[in-house]
């Protein structure tokens, strides 16, 4: 703002400097309140016609930065009207700029959090912005805002940014070499959160055969609770570079069970098929969609090999349902006279050793 305009407005006041400066400061205090009130009223009237609350939250967060910015402008004009030494004037100007940086940095942090939360709830959202990635992106934005505050502080106070950046680069290289495993786990954790091959609550199977439920996905490691109620902690750099079978993935969390059954040659295949379907239909935890089915797989060496295929609602039910179905199959086969063969071997002895010697 031009100081000549301010002087022309203050010419009707007493000539004492402190009176005019106080009047100017009070005028900007009133102006700050007026700008905040008018701005909030106009923006609130516009946000009423929208179907989301995001703009209302942004307007609410904008109150303080607008008010403080106008007030700081008035304080800056007052300082230039006061006869201060160049050193003190520069110090006060830098303090005013520092306060403005902090106020707008707080607004930027709040606005980024509001927008992140809103975008994560939208239908057809971007794959990068989802509820599970909001904490990671929120922390990233916090770091960026903090870095911007430090950068503008350095510019405001006349600190050589290039020298600090060079020093930070050297320190970063040293830290990178010293903590390469930790950084590898960190970047792998970020890729797992963004790519989402599994989520908390999913049942996964690792390359070494370990199976369990994912209880936590952190930036450094993933925790799995096995069926023995033992928690395994796996570094993200290891789990990101191996094949992971997600039993809860796909279009639904249902899992198909494969139960192999062998019956003796000469058995009635249609009867066996009917018995297996009845047994599956009787179990309350076997789903009806998809329907259970039986496949005749192979003419084995000593048995007709069939396979019962049925589904359960979630992988955690697999063990107990297989146990119940196998028990019921054995009982029904005994009742219906269906023979389950078992391997037999005939041993032929050509001659006995002579024990008379």
C-alpha cells in the first residue's frame, strides 16, 4: 500500500505521531475484522449451493490467515512511519514476515488434510488417494510444508540456502549408506501401501508356505498372525520381492475348497457324486453361490479319484470346514457301503534261508 495514501487519510488527525500510528493500527484492526466478515459471508453464501462440506471447512480454516495478514500489513505500515534505526526496522520486518509464513503454513497443512480426506471418500477415486494411503500422504505433505517454512525462513532472515542444501546433501548421502536396509524397507512399505497387493485382515500365503492374517502394514514391516496365534514380523523389503498369494483377494473374499476323495473300482460313481453334493449342501458354512460341484479327476492306480469343490465365505473358515466335511464323508461312505481303498502290497518270498547250518 502506498504510504502517501495513508498520509493523506491521516492528515485530519492530530499531528502527534503516536496518535496517528495508533489510529492507523486501530483502522487496520477494524479493516481486518471487516475483510474477515465480508469474505466469510460471501464465501459462505457461495458454499451453501454445493453438496459437499469440504468448501465449508476450507472457508472456516481461512478466517485466521485473512485476519492476521491484514493486521500484519497495518503493523508493517506503522513500522515504516516510526523513526527506527535500519537494524531494528529490518528485524521487525523479518518478524512480521515470519509470523505470516507460520500462519499460512498452518492453513496449508489444514487445507491439505481436508482435501486428502475428501478425495479419499470419493467414488471412483484415484488409486493413489485412498483411506489406507491418507496417513502416508498426510505425513508427506507435513514434511513438504515444514520444508517450505524452513526455506522461506532462511530467505527472510538472509541465510544462505545453497550452503545448507549442500550440507544436507552430504549428510543425506552418509545417512543413506548407513541406513540402506531401513531405507529399503521404507520404500518397499510405501510401494506396498500404494500398490496394495493385500490389506489388513487379508489371509496371505508366503513363498515359504507360511499362512496367516495380515494384522498391520507399517512403513518398515508387515505383521502376520498365523493360525497358531503366532505373530510374524517380515521386513517390507523381503515381502515386496517375493510371490504372495492373497486368499482374500479377487472379486470376493470367498475361498474354494478342494477335497480329494478316492473310492474303489466298481463303485457307483453317480452315487458317490450325489453323496458328496448332499454332504456339502448340508453344511451351513458352505455357500450356495457358487454351488458345490464334483469332478471326476483321474483313474488312479488303486482308486477312482474324485474331487469335491465348494466355497466358504472367508479363508479363516477353511480348516474347520474341511475337517467337518471329511468327517461327514467318511461317516456317510460307511453307511452307504462305499469302499475307500488303501494301498496294499503283496510280499513274495522265493526261498527261506537254511537255518540248519
